[in-house]
C-alpha cells in the first residue's frame, strides 16, 4: 500500500511541459490510474473498499456482469481507452469477462515523452527479429547512433544501455533501461531487485564516464568520446 502510494507520487512529480530550443512546447505526460469494477448489488466489506481507496487511490465503479457481461467488458475497455489516450482500446478480450465475473481491479499507465537522443524516422528499416522459439520475422527496426548521450555496460550474461527522456527545466526525470540477456529465460528466472539496481548503477556510472572522458584536439574542437553506441 504505502509503496504504491509512493510510486503514484513519484509519477505525478515527473509530469510537466517544457520548450525545446526552437520554442516548441512538449509534454512529458506520465499518468497512472486505478479503478475497481464490481458487480452491481454485490455486497463488499467496507474494510475492503477502504483498502482499495487507501492503497490504490481507486474508486469502485458498478457494472452488471450477470445481466450483460459484454456491456460490462465494453465499459471497462472504454475507461482504459480514455485513461491511455486511446492507446489501449481493448484491454479485456471476450473470454476475459463472463456472467460469473464479479470484480476487476484495473490499472492503466500512460506515457508520452521525448527522448534526449531521438531516433531518426528515415533510419528505420526492416531487420530480422528472432523470437523465443528461434523463428525469425522481418520487422521495421529503429536505429540510433548514441554519440556521447547513450552509455553501454555489460555483465555476466547481459548487455545494457539507457535512453533518457526530456523533462521540464532541463531535467531528465525518466529513462528507459534496455537489457539484452544472452539467455532470456535464465536471466528472468534469476533477476532480483539487487541485480537490477546493480545494472542501473553501472549505467549511471558509465554515463558519467562517457561525458567526462572527452579528448579535445584543440580549443575549437568539439571533442571526441570513447565510443558511440549503435542501437537497433
């Protein structure tokens, strides 16, 4: 409960607008929304309702799964669609709701932000992607030359990088950490908060090194960096 409330507060604090170098306004929008959809006329203990309200910041909305479960499903999906700016138009499929359903706790998160180092749309091209079963499929693949902004670290069985997002007042309140394991199944099985924290700490340390370890050929030289990550 307290952990979820702290997460909500941290998310809200990162939401905000900013202007780029050309005066255009951008929005870092990060929102999280929770709601409970319960069977109309269903008796619920007040302590349970209080727990939902206190820990999730969620109210309870009433639908009638028994009378028309398809209408209830559409009501839930419409709420999720509104909360995510129509990015998730259908969270629940037809098999997910029946006349035996009584309660759904729904969580929706919406993010819209600009990366500090943006991908060039003209660089996107088909590239083979390997599925878990070993089969391959060609998909449109984004490409990025990281220069001094994108760090690279590696460890036992994994490689990682980090893409920061722009925020208000020249801040970088969010980042996307990308980790590529040598063996995904075993990496996921052994992943712990401690290991994840070690990876993010290594990225922070490497970002500092990447920005500090600059060689200048002369007073007017813009400097050369240790490497430029090619990200696909």
